[in-house]
């Protein structure tokens, strides 16, 4: 801060309260170090496959650079419905799908629909920091409920969730498979959560963006993780937020979708109008290509994550002082080191001593203190090299 | 609506109150009619020039498909500062610029910063409907203050603005050159508005996106319209919302920027994080190309708008019963027809009888009733043909 800077003018408290991402703190510390292996954010090392870029180029060449449908082009909404039908095994109405500028934009719209000033929304933690961030900006109060770490892994305690419900509660945010813990709900757990939401008249904001990445057979249904779609009716108050980022290596494209009851269509169209005013047609054409021709690439992504998971678990779980429950889904290892409580200090030390970039657990809210998040959705060599570098450093810390 | 649809579940009142754009009503009525000349939205007939698309293709080929800086890539922020310096004739700090997903996203962030539930924001009307729409969604109360239509054109009555200020007022939205009226502030008017805002401690949200399109020499400063930048200090509470859409024919790209005091930087970064999570790098590279190599194209756009304005004014101002104050800036003709009060009915009748798509004035709020908006930023043949078709129909209506 420059001493000559004018005083910060008065801004809205919700805007001023928007928290800075704790992941960025570690990234700022480590950015630009030669040879650093960056595993702090949820993206792989591959850029988007070219057949997806080709669809963008064709659209651009056709001059598709004008304003378009706020809900998304009909071709992409139809492709989303067809993809959904293939993956979840039942017909879906294209009118349920609304194209957004990324999963974050989908989340913003979902929160706008269900909560605002004076409302509470329950977020089980450790959780993706943007849930709490976006709720804070919306004016709603995020109510964090820590999950428990049992010997067999992370556990969502439904009694604890039920105990956090008040007359002001409007929604539950359920992220399964979960970032950062890898926790993944079973069908029975999804049924129980849905029953709780129905009983209290709550919305569910369902983040199932890692649904293709399931590693534990108990939570698997066909090619993907168990989903609220397996247990819900179309009348249930569930808003799905989704993204092209993870399955198709499109993190930088900023495209996702929200799936909602068609009765909300006009309202969602209006919320898109007054936030993004739609998504570029040439980006949407790329989305159609991803959905229609991307299965081989997605299969490779899943296989890479599975290999990465095996390498991390084999390398770190054996270490004395390291506690790493095997993640059931998604592509993160979330682990603790005995005696280390300050996760940001730990992340910095690992940058200094191992030249590996991890995300500090405290960024993920209550229950994340002291932990580190390692994104293993990368090529096996990188993951193996990161583990090789981590082993002596973590071993030394655990023995201190 | 399907009779079997489930009842609309309870959603937040601000979301439910999001108004549907009145422009869309006319578009829905006319869409798909063969031979219709569409002049209802603010975009021309040209797709984006290829040198801009080329920058996107190069970035994509270089694999720039990953997450990036929330504030925008440094190259684009530097290019924005350099463009600003050329246009406004004084040095600008790149730290003042934050890349957004379009002018609408910039506007959403500006409103998040300055207003929320319980706050009032003054919007002179007729105005772009999205000001009121976005404020409604934010929870703030838009307070519309109609401009007056004097014999010499539209006039912003500062006494009326001052009279609308209450202890809850937080900001003024000033759009100059204005959509839809073409009203453009003089330097004296800008000074007076700024003095009023300073006196009451109000923010100004300045929409100067049509600043390159100025037709009246009294409001001209060099290559552009008079701007708050000519009369402000860097300490003033002014948020500029901007877009690549109009100057560079990039409406469909969804990229813009917000210019704000650097002291707000971390807050704006957080608001971007929790809404869009940044703008695609390949789109930002195209923005750099537009800013650095786009002046010849912008000059053509300005010339086309000037020709279009002459054709519309010459063709319609002579008509008995048509009232069209010559627009000082932007690229719209906003006119009334004697005896016609229902602008949506009028827009539909013109679609039926002239096969020309215009925007109904009622969409632009108080003061817009009975009027029609004609976007003349198109090739001269289209504008001339639209005028040829309109003349008999408007003549007949005016004589009824």
C-alpha cells in the first residue's frame, strides 16, 4: 500500500467482507520459482484438446461473434441433455439446462435464487473456499459444519447438519465427490440428505462436478459417482452447478451450466442477463464438441487421476506422522502432518524445501486446519517427482 | 407453461423481481421473419474483424487454456492503460483496470461495491434497461428520474436529480453518451454532476461506453465525448464500466472492464473470483489486439454510425407526426409518433407492416413510453432501406 493512496471510500459491507482466497496466499509465495511443481489448484498439466479448440475456430470463422440466447444456444442445451441422459441413464429435458460462464457463475446464480441477506446456508467443511466466499458476497450467512475424520475416512455427520438448521436456513451445499477431502456420498447418504432437506423445505445446491472421478466402488454407479439424480424426483428443490473445467481440461475457458427446474427458466434467464449477458457462441460450440466427442479424453483424465492417486497414497500414507485418508472421489489428497498446525506456514516451508506448491488446508474452512491439499490430476511423472521431493521434508516435519 | 409443471418453489424476492427485458418481447415477436431488418439491439452487422480473432487463435495454439489472474492478464491491463492515456490525454495507472466478462459484469461488480438492500441508486431515464435490472437483483432500489425532452433535445435536469437524493442514496448512474436517447453531457454538466455527487458523498457509476460516438461538437473533446475523466481527480468516487462490445464489434465475446481506484483492487479481485473467476486468456489476448491495432476499424465504425445517423434524421425528422431530437452521441435514434402511446404495440405493428425490428421505448423506463429505438450503427444500405420501409408506415400512424 502506498502511503499517498486516498482512503478507501465506503463500500457495501458484503463486498468488503468478500474473503481473499487462502490458496492465493501460497501461490503468491511460490509463483515463479524455477522447477516448482504447482499442485495448488484444481487443474491438470494438459491444455484443452485440439478438437475442442477446432470447434471454436470454426465458429469464429463463421462470424459467430454476436449477442446470443441468454440461456445458451439450443445446440448446447440439447447436447447437455443428451450427455446427461447417457451418464445418468434417464431422459432429461433440455429446458433444465442453462449455460453459464463457468461453475462459479452457476454457483452465483444458484445462491441468488435461494439465499440473501438474513438467510443461512449450510456448508459442510473442509470445502472449496468459493462456497463461503460467494455466499458472503450475496449477503447470506454461510454456516459451516465440519465433517469428522474417522479412521476409515471423512464422514458427513447428518445429525450435525440437522443440528445446524434454524428457521433462517434456506439451503444445503452438498459437494460430492468433494474438494478437498475426496469424500463421496453413498446412495444411502444422498437419500438421507434429501429426506432432511425435504423435511425442512430446504434447497440443495449440488456440486457434483467431480462426478466422473470416483475411486471407491461403494459410491460408484456405472461410469460415475452416486448422484442426487439417482434418488430425486423432478419436483425436488435441487440446483446442480456444473462446469466444463475438469472433465475436458477447460479451466481457463470459463464455461459451465446450471441445471434447475424449468419453471425457474425465466428467472434464471434474467439473472444471466444481469450478470454475464450470456456466453460467447464460439465458446459454446466448443462445449458441444467436448460433450459429443470428449469421452476418450475424459477416460484418459480419469485414468491419470487414478494413477496419480495411487502414487500419492503409496508414497505418503506409509510415512510416519502423515495422515492421509484415501480419497473416495475427485482428484485431491488432503493430508495432515503430525505437529504442524499452521497450514500456510507448512505450505510455504514445503515450497522452500521441496519446491512443490500445495494449497494450505486452512483455506478450506473449519476442519482444514493443519492440512495440505495436493492435486494429483497430472501426469504420473510430475506426481511421482512431487512425492519424491515431499517424502524427506514431510518425514522430517513429522519427526520434529 | 405446461399445466403439469410443478409449482414454482420459493426463491429470493430479489431474484424473482428480476425484470424480463422489454426489448426481448419485440424480438420474440419478430424473430425469424424473412427479410426483417433487425435494429432492436445495440450491435452492427459486422462480425469481429479477423485480426482480433487471429490473436485468439494464436493464444489457443499456444495452449493458453488454464486459470489466470483474476484482475486480468498484465498485458491487457497495460494495454488498457495505454489506450486510456491516448484517448484521454493523461497518464493512467494499469492498476486502475480490472478485466470483466463484458460491460454487464463490470456493472454488476460496480453495483455490488456501492449498493445493496436498503440503498437507493438514481438512474436518469430513459435508460438501458439493465441498470434497473441489475440494481433490482442486487437488492438495491433503483430510483428513476426522467430526463426532460426540450425542443433542442433531451436534457438532464440536475434539480430533479438533487430532489431525488435521500439519506439512503448511494450512487448516481450516469450514462453519457446515452442509450437510448443519445443525450451527451457537456463538460459543464459533468462538473455540475460531480459537484452534486461530492456534496452528498455519492458514488458515480459512469457508463461512457459510447464515448467514441459523439456527433455534436459541443460535447466533443478530441476524438471522443466529454468524460468525467476531464473533470475529476483520482480521489473521486467514480467507477467506470466499459466494454469491448461496441468499438470493436465484439458484442458476443463478453469482455469489458471496470476502472476503479486501485485501493479497491483486492475487493474487486475477490468479487471477480466469486462471480466469473476471471476471463479466458485467449479472449484477453484478442482484447490486447483490439486495443493496439483497432483504431482504423473503430474509425470505420464511427463513420458508419455518422452516416446512419444522417440517413435516419433526414428520413424521419421530416415526417409529420414524428418527433426525433437529433442524438448528440451513441448510435440510436429514439423517436415518438404522434398518437401512439403503446410502444410495444407500435413495435409489433412496425414488424408486421414494415418488417423492421425496433426496440419499444417502454423498455427504457419512465420517459420512454410511446417511443421507439432505432440502432443506426449498420451499413448505410440497411439503414436507408429501413427508413424507406418506415416512412409510409410512420406517416400513416402519425396521420391517424
